[in-house]
C-alpha cells in the first residue's frame, strides 16, 4: 500500500485528488494539511510514503516546507502538485529536493504513474513542464552544449536524473561506490554544479536527458 499525504490550501483540490486516489486499490490517503506550516508543525503525526505538496500556500509555501521536511527526513519522497508552469518554480522545487513535479491539469493517469515512479525511487516530471522549461532556456542550452560529455558521463547523468542513489548507480554501472563518487565529482566540475539537484537542472535545461 502506498501511503499519500496531501498538502494544499484548496479543499476542492484535495477532494479531487482523494476521488482519484480512492479508485486505486493500493493507494491510500493517510492525512491532509492546508499549508506547509501546518504540515511541518505536525510532521511526526502521520507517516507517509509520498507527499503531494502545492507551491503557493499561506504561512509557508511548498518550497520552504519541502526544505524543512527533508532536513528532518532526508529519505522522504515529495512531489510538487501545482498549476504553475514557470520554470523558476520548477528549478526551485528541484533544488529544494523534490522527486517529482506534476501539473494540476495533468491526467489522473499521469498522477498515478508519477506517484508509482517516485515511490519506486525514480523521478517524475510532467512532459509539458519539461518542454516549456527547455524552450525558455534555449540560450542556456546552446551555451551548455559546448560542454563535452563522453558516453560514460551521459550514462551516469541519465541515471542520476532517474533518482538513483550512489549504491544504485554503482550496481547499475558495475563499479564501486567510490568510483561513482569520483565520477560524479568530475561531472559536477564539468557542468559547474554542486549536487544531484544541480545536475538534474543542468541536464533538463541543456536538453541532455528527458525525464
């Protein structure tokens, strides 16, 4: 059973999500909050596998709530559910540590697929958002394309964008965790990034990978 927590200031949105979730036999809503502060103040009250969190909320927005939640539980899987398609929201969410970003206008099929993918340890982002983000950052893409990545770099980057841990990367590429850490450091230097979130942002903006 996949336990889902809802954090959204619009009751009608929460009700709509519950209608979708209740039709899926292995999904269950275990709690809901109307803003980020309410969630953080009751963080230990409800245990969940996935958190669906809005961005724009009173008292504490979804980005700040995500940062605080992950500081308390780094393994928590948080997905942003928003109506905003602006790339700034998208990149801020990635840098905050979310594992997915689904537009509220997406289909129920995409919502289910996204939740399952993130639950399995991968990432999921609405295709419309990825497309818009790439278009809006065409200048950055052209500049970043000048950076030369070899085949090993591309394979590593693709798997990082899937949300793989260092151990999963090592198993997938049949190398040691130490080698993964070394190669990730080289990749970060090439792309002028400092962490996995930065690499994912760079890869999306450069149209290197499609999530």
